[in-house]
């Protein structure tokens, strides 16, 4: 199984990446609500064997590129194009050259953002998907008993994201959305199906290192420092773009986003932080005040209706919407 995740890039360079797995779950087609069915389906996502010696090939614009998997089965193509790539979604094929014989092709796609003033980088767990990230017992219970179609987003969050994506965009185009999470690549198809089913904006997902079955109990508990690096790579890929960051107060988003503001002065237009845990309120108000005083509007909100109102006030959403 070759997983090809949604890639991204600019007019001169793009990235396509994924995993090669010796053992992997088949994509889920039916979403029944049975406890045992959902539990087994989730456990299967972590019953993987990584292929650390695979060779892959991608052809673009008449040139063939080759790469190999890393120690965790992850691979990446970094394509520098000879001709500018137009904005929008583009289809690609990744060929598994070795150990497959003959080569087998797997489809993928990547996104070149349209030339709009703002792009958006959003967390996933407890930002738009109710996940209980700070409580391992509750997080595992939700993961093991529900599926991608029975999980729920926060009230009003889909409307907020749809408005952010569509405001000022021409027909059949949207502003760019990147979803950066501490959740593992094991959950990629699960999260994409949740987003599709709930009509969230189509975007690029950047998740964390894949886990094996014996590491399931650590799900979502990755080193959050890598999240800073993934966000930084996105910002560096678009030097003329301003960004809006969306997260929550359940884990490290406030500290990571504050560091991003410091490292990329003038690049962050606004920050949204969902208030999920009561214990975070007093700790976060100081960070929020500091961000606002630095000239980066920061909305610390309990309900998405507050975030929508704030987005209208600072011009991210039209006031008549």
C-alpha cells in the first residue's frame, strides 16, 4: 500500500509525500455505528508495518523523479518545476518501483494556492473536531467508539471556515486551508472523511509521525515542537502571503502560535483560539493580551459565533455575510 497525501507548493516548486506500508487497513467504505465495528476499524489503522526500503518514482513535465522511504516508511518528492505551475489542484501518480515488479501506480494530488491576500492554518483536534485532546481516557473512548461520520464538529465552526474560505474568492476557487495537527498519519483517511462529510473547506493535511499498534495509547501525544516546524515550512513556501492561525487552548497551540508570530513578523494577520478547558482561561488571557498589543488581533472565544463576528470586524469575512 502506497499512501499519497495531498501535497502543496507554489508556482516554482511543489511537494508530494506519503507512506509505503507492507501492511495496512483497507479504506473504510461503510460507517455503521456498532461499538465493535468502530473499535476494530480504529485499531486496524494502527496495525501497520512500515516499508523502509521502498523506491518510488514520480513523473512531471516530462521529467522523472525518484526517491526512497525513510526509516519510518515516509517518503517525499520535492519537485522544482521547469515551467510555472498554475493555481489549483493538480493530479499526479506515484509509482512504486521497488519492491514491486512491475511498478504499480497510486494516484495523488497537490495544491497551488490562488493569489488571495490571506491563507489559513488550522489545528484539528478540539479546534473544529471535538476530541478531548487533554484527557487521554476520553480521547481514546471517542476514537474507539465513533467513526468519521458519527464524530461531531463544534457548533458553528463549519460555517466559520466556509465563510473564511469563500470570502473574496472567485467562483470555483477558495482561499487556501492547511490543517496541521499532532494527530498521527494513521488517522489521515479518517480525518479527511470527517472533513468531507461535514463540508469543511478542502485543504492540505500535515499530521505527525505514524504510530504502530503498541503506541496507540500515546495517540495525539506527540512532540509538539514538530508542529512549529510544519507551520514554518508552509509560511516559508509563500513569502508574499499573510496567514491566519486557528487553534484551541487544550494543548500547545497558544505557545506555538506566539512563537510563530515572533519568528515571522508581519506574516500573521490574526489568531483564533477556541476556549475548551476552564483551567486554561487565566493562563491564556495573558498570551492573548500580549498578541493583541503586538498588533496581531487574537480572538479567544467559546462559540464560533464570536469568531465569526470578530472575522467580520477585521475584514476576513464580509459584514453582509
